[in-house]
């Protein structure tokens, strides 16, 4: 496959990491950056710290000092606004390479990660990315169960980057590699969208006529949240920001993003009907949900071929994930009118400002 726009070969790449209080992840991830098999003289490393209160920035500065001369450049910058889209705009203001490659701080990348992304782009793609399996930091029975809930189609989503095995064009990517010319045309990230900045950006990229290539040969790993509380908090915030982003870019999302919201609304409606003396619909809904949750739990256990008694919690974990995500979306929708009023309708002037900054730095490696 190749993108519909005529694209020139690319060689230099800005590998970019944004982190906030990720000291525990930094050593291993930066070691993996250092181990990349792509020519280091064609790589710049941009590390952005969101005013961490642990040793995250110190780890970045140590990497910069130890690798002076090992890469084309190593830049350490501050994200004073702390939130993700602002951090990515800091990246774009500093990047000088042909390609901007996003890497999440809570991730792991194999040695050929950069080279496979660059190879895909040089086949004529403008944006590419690959598979993103979840992994756990500590192999305990309960954390394996959390991983099973997170990786199950019933517990997470049907996003292609989670499980597809064939090359195709998609609506969203994890750890995307973007030609800088894409950002020069569509601008920077909307700094009002703290968790859905990539959804909105990918929509603008597609609207500009580019395609997002999913290449299953490219692989990176995301660490599953370390504990049930953190996982539920993450799901709630993801849902919450979907509710808010509907007022800015409803085209960013597919119907599956709103399935948990529909579930939560169905609970509220059927409970109300039961209180009014009509419990049948509620009984039917919970019976069907229970059967499906148990079936998907059995499927997950069979696929892993490794049973532990904690796996019996899977139906309950599915329920908690769905409730957290759906409740977050509902709260976001309720707050949406007030949020839009406070944030100028969700408009972000930085989107246009980044175009100027990107064009100014174009060819900085020449």
C-alpha cells in the first residue's frame, strides 16, 4: 500500500517521549532507545518532562549527558502546562527531523522499532504504526488477570492496533510515525483535549487527505496499569474526555466508543422502570450481560491456557471497566456545555502556531 499523496523518501527521525512521574519506566525505555538498530546519526531524541516530582527529568538529563554525540541530538525540554497535547506541541516546536515518532513513556520498544517505521514510510506512507500488545511489569496471578481483562475485546476495544494481523488503513494508531510535512499542513495538537488529542489529530490528518497505515510487522508494547484502581481511573478519564470531545470533534469517534455509555444509560433506565413496577427489562438486560461476560471470560482463559482462581473475577472486572468508562462519558457530556464556554468552544490557537514553528525548523538537520 502507499499513500494517495506523492511523498519523498525520508531518512532522519525525531524519536519523542513525554513523561510525567515515570521514573520507574525511564531506565528500561531509554535503554531500548539507545539499542535501536536504526543509524543513530540520523536520529534525534526529544524528551519532554511535565514538571515531574520524582526523578524522571533527572533520568532524562542523565541520558542526554551520557549520549552526547551518540545521536544527532538529544533534547530535554519542559512541558510547563503538564498535559499531553501541550507536551506534544513542545515536541513539534523542537523537532528538526523528517519524521516525528511518538513513544509513550509507559511502553517498551524492540530494537527494530524505528527502522521498521522508517521502512514503512519509505514505501510511500505518510503516517504509520503497528501492533500494541499489553504487558505487565510483575508476573503475579492478579496482574495476569488484569491483563486478561484489558486485552480482551470485551474489556478494551476493537481498535486494530490491539490485535489485527494484516496491513490496512485505519482511523487511529498507537505510537504513530508521522512525516513532519503532515504537521506542517494540519498544524499542532489541540491543547484543550487532554486525553483525546490523538483522536482529533488523526481525524484532521485523514480530512487533509492522508491515510494512516497499520503495519502489523511494527510492534511495541504498553504496560498495563499497575493495579485495579489505576486501571479504573484511566478508563474513567478516557470516557470523560470522549464526552467532552464530542463538542469539538464528534467525527473523531466510532460507535464502539459509546457502547459503555449506552450500557450505563440502560442501567439507569431499567432501574427506573423496575422502581416503577416493571422489572422485566432489567432482569433481561442483566441476564444477557452476565451470560456474555461469563462467555468472554471463558474465552480469555482458554486463549491464555493458564488458569488461576483470580480469573474467576473476570466478569466482575469487565463490569467495573464498562461502568468506569461509561460513567466517565456521561459525566463528560453533562459538563460539556460549561466546558465549551470556559474553553472558547474548544478552539486551540496552538494548532496554527505549530505550522509556523514546524516550517521554520524544516531542514534543520541539513
